[in-house]
């Protein structure tokens, strides 16, 4: 790896420590130290081309600084000193809102795909409720009574031309002292309606038991969208070798389902042990 990093950056890499916590997407990640004393974060694998496109064409305080790239390797500034994960405070929400405001008028760079989701939405889940029941999110009586409400509310318009992060859960943004919120891992960047990114931000705050309604409030079409996406992720075949990912998906699905219930005036479902036995949020 030394030769690869040295070739891409033009600097001698003297150590590269694998990063395990935080990201779930495929690929390798390292914290790198160079002979000149500088540090950086490097990754190799899926989505690097889209990240390079975003970082090299969009100038914003809320994006990490691109240091180097080559082939399937990306090198950005070291953000290990930032504050990541829970707890999320009202001040943190304000920082995230400021980041969204900064990006609100930024058009998606040419080359990014229009938004699409491979996961099912509420209408798909209602057509096969047995998979939803297996997640432990809700029991059959609750689903029978309230799935139609969720299907009807899941009508957010996603099409647009703004730069949007399509995976903005808590592990993909941090707080840097004196700078604000910084959003990382733009491998899934798309062209879409900007409100989608704000809805994802609200979902990430709620999943970490942060203050609700600071990013988005009274928007049932967006809470229905996010709860359906999160529930859909949970119904997919999940890797048994990644228990932390499964735990995070369950927490996200439960938090966003309660958000949708709040917006739609629905009672909370009675979750199964898969949900009730979750511990506190962890990165």
C-alpha cells in the first residue's frame, strides 16, 4: 500500500492504519501518516469516481478537502479529530442545517445519475408484508391497520437537479470545531430534489436519539419516504458477518417509523425483541 499511496499523493507514506468504525460500504479505508508529518484519510473501492467528481467540482466548507486521487484511490483531509456520531445536540442540528443551506443551490455535477433506489418503498412492502413482519418492526394487526396510511403518504417528489447525498446517515457527517458540519462519503451522490437530503438529515438525527424536528418538521411525505426506505433496507438479505450494520439498520428503521407515525397521527407499533433489545447508538 505504501507504493500506491506514495504514487497517488507524491508524498512518502510511512504508516496506514485501517479504519474499521463508521462506514459500511465496500472498500478499504486508512488513516495515513506521511514522512513530512502530515496525515490524511484514504479509501479504495466502489464509488471513488463519483466522490472525486463532487470534491473536484464543488467548493464548499461542508465538503472534505480533496488532497489526491488516482485510479480507484481517493485521499482527503484527515477528519479523525472531528466529533462523530452520538450524542447529537440542537447546536449540531444547526450546523447540519447550515451545511444544507450551503448546498441548497448547488447543481449536481454533470455525470451524476438521477436519484433512484433499489430498495422497496411502502407500496412494495405492503404487497409482501411477511418480510416486514420478519423484521420485528411491527406486528400483523398494526400493519393491517396502518400500512395503507404509509403507502398513501409515501409520495415525496424526488426528481431534481441539485447535488444530493443519498446515504446521509449519522456515520457520514461530523462536526469540526470552528468550521461546522462536514459531510463525507459522496460515493452515492445523485441529482435530486434538495429536500431529500434534509429529510435524510432529520432521519439521521432521530436514529441517534437527537432532538426531533430541527431539520424537517410536519412533512409526512418525507417521513413516510424515509421510514419506507429504512424499513426496506431492513427487509433485504442482511450480512450475518456485519452485526453492527444490522443493528444500525434496525435503529434507523425504528426511529424513522416513529417519525412517520408522529407526522401521520398513528400509534406506535409494538416492536419485537429485534428492536426492543437494541442498545444505545454506536458508530
